[in-house]
C-alpha cells in the first residue's frame, strides 16, 4: 500500500484501502465533443446551448392537444361498445335459423365475445405502435365497460330465445 502522500488527489485516503479496479484519475480534462441527436421537431445538441424550435413546426396549444386526446379516447370507447353491440346481435342470425335457438345463441355469443376481445387487443397494440395511445386506452375502457352490459343483455336475449 502506498503512503497517502504518494497517492493522487481524490484517491482513497484516510485509512480506506484503495480499489484496484478503479480507473486512475485523468490528468487532462476530456474534450467536450458536441454530439448531435435528431428528434422529429428539433435537433438536440449535447453539451452546448439548446437549439430553438423552428418556426415551421406548428405545435397546437395544450388545450387543443387535450381536446384531441379526449376525442380519441371517446372514439375508442364508442368503437368497443359498438363491437359489443355487434357481438350481441350477429349471433341472432344463426340462432334464428337453428332449431335449438338458445343453445346456438349461447355458443355463438361466447365465440363472438372472444373474437371481440382478440380484436380489441390487436387494435390496441396496433394503435399504440402508431403512437395513438389515447385511442387504444379508449378501446380498453369501452371493452371493459361493455362486458357486464353485454353479459346481462346476452342472458336476457338467451332467456327470450329459449322461451320462444
């Protein structure tokens, strides 16, 4: 072990054992290289002054962006609820054509709801990849909100078909 006077400044002093894996201190400061990273709206230069946003990029105000997001969420909710409506009404056709309409309707509505769930997941992933997260959140909210309503409506339709 070297004496404290022989060690460079900042090295382990005052009774602490030196770490052999620690890199030695630099005698010359590193050169500040300005690395440029590209973004869609502006270029960012590291270790220098920030680059102003070009005037050609029109960024809507925060209120307008919030309204657009709310519209996209509502659009996703209504799309998922419309899907529940289709999943409830489309199985009526095979049920009307079959003899045991209650059993056929039950099997068809289960398949339709599973297809709707797979479609909602697929659309949600596709819209998230396309940077439309608001719409995919709306799809999830609409699907989750529509499940209990669709279950109650499906049971009511199944009972009505079995009674006739």
